[in-house]
C-alpha cells in the first residue's frame, strides 16, 4: 500500500524534521520504504537524508501523479491547521485533503496541534474539509475540544501526542556527566519582545555563578540572528552552535545539559525526551499545552520575560534535579503510551 506523507518538511526546522523522522520510523514498521513518498520544501535534501522518495511540495503536477498511485495521504504531525502565521498554509493543507479524496485516497492526520484558527471562514473550511478525513489524532486535548467545538465529528478524533517525545538516547553514546553545570537556551524572536537583551542578562547571572550557557538554533534561518545578538552581549563567555545541526546532533547536545530553557516547542520536547528538566517561555498555547502534559507550568510568556523570575526558576530546577527528572520521566512515559494510537491507526488503514 503506497503512502504520500505531508507536513512542514524540508525547511530546516529541527522540530519538523524530528517529526518526519519519528513518523517515518513508525510507518517503516508497517510498510516498506519504497511504498513511501514525502512532500518536501527541499526534496533533494530530504531524499538524501532519509533515503526516501520525495517530491516538491509546490509542484502540483507531481502531487497529482503521486496521489494517483498512492492509497493513503498521511499528515505526520505539527501545527498545520492554523491561520496565525499565514492563511496560505492552512488552505494548502486543506487543498491537499480535497485533492487526495478526489483521487480516492484514504486520509489520516497524525499528532496534529490544531489552531489558533482565527478567521470564521477558515473554521468553516476546516470543518467541511475534515469531514473527508478518515482518522485524526491530536497532540493535546485542547485540539480535540476545538475541533469538536467547530463541528468536526468527535468519533474520528483520538488523543495522541507529539511523535518527537518518542526520541530515545543512543545507547552506544555514553557520556560522563561533567562537574560543570550547563544550561541550554533555544529561543525565537517574537514581535516586539526584547528577547536577546533579557535572556543575555539571565545568562550573565548564570555565568557569574560558574554555570555554562549554551545557545542552540532550532529553526536555523530565523534563530541564528538571535544567537548573533546574544553573542554581541556575552562575547566568548557562552557557547554558540552555529552549524546546521541534525536532529540527532541536537538531541545529543541537549541530553548533556542540566536545564533546557526553551521558547521553541520542540526544544522542550527534545529535552523532556532526554529527561532534562525544562523551563518554558511561552509564545503560543501549544507550549502551554505541552508543559501542562508533563505536569509543569510555564515560567513566563515571551512578551513578559522577568529576568529575576527566570533566573530563580532555572536555579530551582538545578536544585531539585532528582525530583524534576522523576516527574518528567513519569509523564513522558504516559505520553509515549498515548503515541501508540498512531501505530494502531496506521496499521488499520494499511490493512483496510
């Protein structure tokens, strides 16, 4: 059974690349590699990286040809259905669903974070188009509640979680924990928030206490600019990752940290999967929902960063490391169990 896999892939965003990686891993337990084609923003990079057949996500003729020969269209996670960053994005995915249905494909949406959807027109389009979908799994209960509130059939919506929570440590890579405490930051710019100035002040206080500060870009083309601004403030007192990291490299860096301070959702998920305590700065409800799912609270919002509160929160996590790790482990295991619903649905749809 042939599958076409769609998402925000091929744009160099570590979170979305990790989603693709973990979704592919699950699909490959069910079907062979040659039965899978991935829609990508950079088809050559994706093809080489995963040794998989790819097509350009903007080439309508390639998409039509792929859907002609495929049986299932799978959306593999992410915040695809939202109209905050742009209206074009949401209508692109809704168009794909309608096209797939026209070509007699079955349609599965996995681990979706729904919204925010602001426009009433978008809400109506989502409701009508999702009526064509066979199964939807969502990564948080708020997404399920939202879909039901706009009239999507609740019987086809199942609670799952983000695929990236299933990332695991490479057992062959053992490392010695250093005596030096390390805090990692994964940031993003947001509207008029003065992120670099405020975080630089927090990092300086940590460095003065002998704690190493590391800065890692998750969405390379956007986050590197922020890393540059912080380096202007801190100079060589901190550590900066300027190369384009793979998901594995980023995970291996994060797992050596004592605390992850994250604005980016998937930086927090990488850390939770690696059992590294997290301090979350929220810019979107999806960050709040994930942090709540591991029984924690956000430290602050991106447009209201209080340097003292953030510093104290980081120090608190370091002080209560064992308790924090035990809490994380317990809740991450529950999320990993939830993720099994994706496998069951994929299995059912490929056998059906």
